[in-house]
C-alpha cells in the first residue's frame, strides 16, 4: 500500500497539473473571441467611427485582461503546488 506522503504528493501533482491545464484550456477557449475583437477593432479604425472603435478596443482589452489573469493564476497555482526542496530531500533519503 502507498505511504501517506506519496499519496499526498500524487494528489498534489494531479491538482497542480490540473490547474495548469484548466488555465491553458480556458485561454485557448477565449482566443477566438479575442481574435475577433482585435479584428473588429482594426476594421473599425479604418472606418473612422471613433465611438465604435472605442467599444471594440474595450472588448479586446477586457478579453485580453481576462485571459492574462486566468493564465497568471494557473501558473501561480502550479508554482505554489510544486514540491518543496525539503520534501524532495526527505524522499531521497528513504
């Protein structure tokens, strides 16, 4: 039977990779919407209507900020759940 430390490490590693993959999946899911907002903003700049251009710019930056925040949180959680040097040294002694 697995020792409690190794079971805890396995759960921690699964959660760690799960958070990272969920963050990347969320960003990839939002990418087409982000791309469409960018294209709409660039298209409205050529048209010359400032109010429409500002609206599309706001949509683009809101989507970009949301994607960046989600990715940053998932990377921070991945880093925080990484095994510490102390636990790696303890595992090497066994």
